[in-house]
C-alpha cells in the first residue's frame, strides 16, 4: 500500500498460491483491497503457454509465451452507501471476470460458469488429502506414547504380508487392527487424535490439493470426505478443510469405550455405496460431481462421479487413468 501511495506500481498474482494443475484457481480479494485503498486501477494481464515451457523450477523447454492485456479496471468510488466492505468482493469478481476473458478454455476448470446446485467433490484422505497413511501414522503415535503393546507393529506387518499373499482379506486385517483399540476410552482416543493431528497430520497435508478444494467451495460445491480412516480422526480432516461431512469408518462403542469391533468399514465398494446413498439423500447430481482418490481400491468411488481425478495414483490406478484419459494430479 505504501508503494502504491508513493505513485509506484506493484505486480501481484491474485490467486495467491502455487498451482499444480495449470488451471485458474479462486481469486483472493487482496488485489481489490489494495486498489480500493490506494485509489489506483488494476491492469489485468495473463501469461499463456507457461505449462508448455516451464515444466518445473529447473526444467525449461523452448516455446512461446503470450502476454494478453485487458483494459484497466478502475476501482469503484467509495461512499456512505457503498462502503469498503460491500465493494471488495464484487470488485474482486470483476477482476476475475477480466482474467477469464484473457484465458484459453483449457485453463478453466470444468465447473467455471456452471450452476453449482447439486454438485459435490468427494475427497479421499490417505495419499490424497494426506501425504501418507493417517491411521498407520496414528498407530505409531500411540506406540510412541506407550498406549499400545510394542508387539503390535510386528503383528500388523505380518497381517499386511498375509493380505498381499491373498491369505487374509482387507476386512479381516482391519478387524484385527481395530481390535487393538478394545477397552480404550472413546474420549481418550478422541483427545489423542486431536494431539496427533496438531503435532503430525497438519504438517503432512497435501497442500497442492487445498487450492482445488477451495475452488469447489468458492463455486458452491459441497465438499465431502470419503475415507477408510475411522471417525474421530477423519472428523479432524473434515474440520481442517471445512468439508460438509465425512463418510468414514465407524467403530462400535459400549459404555464410553471401544469394543474393538467395526460398525462400518468404509473401503472399496462400501465407499461407492455411501456416496450413492448420500447423493440420493441430499440431491447430489453425481453426473456433474467430482471424485479424488489415490488407490485402485478406490475405483468404485471414482466411477460414481463423472469427473474422476486420481491423486498420487498407485501403479494400477495410474494405468487405468492413462487408458481412460483421466486428468491425474
């Protein structure tokens, strides 16, 4: 603001973050606020062709960058009837509209310019929203604080080995794993989940996905967590991204303690069933909705929605994505 009031110019990226998908993301109000406060216009310009020239910070290719300019956007005059707080957001939207007119269609997400009613984005947690496996990291956290038997990691490793040999189903593996929580207080586990999230999980979020989630929310889409992670932990991810709800795994309780048994294991086809039930209950149009997930076991989830976006896909899902020409993050 001081620079502008001295008669100098500043160059800003109104999106306010690094984007990875080569799409226009939601526009912050910062540019509009500065323009209004300093009473200076905004010169909108765009760079076209960046994704073909700059592959990364260090990798470049020969090519042409095209600069496109719009007319100056003059800030509206403030008055008693048009105070700052009422003008900022409409002015920011005006700047965004000018940007859109300068961009090729390929730079705009599918939901730009479409009515948002009945559209949802379904987001997986493990290796999608979270860079790792949240429940495995939580178990390590419990072991570190001596709240679980030290032999448990060896047992879990053995069960995973049996699963890979197809000698143990995933449902049976999770039943054995959740059995280790039998007798633990629901309140105590919930508090530990909170501590784990604040100390560990929040630092392993997939920050490249957060602007895309914000895009959906800015367009009025419902954002829903769909995960195998059990409810007390999944709820914290839901709260972090301000999702509408979380479709997750639920453990049985008795007298304020976990029994070690599962009420719902949200895995594989169960995820798809929960999405379809949710869509019917809340009038979500799955033919216009989005699904983000990482594993081949999530294919039923991805197939429920028209827009399927694998995130950090495993080998099999990557192969399917290439065959089906899905956008991959």
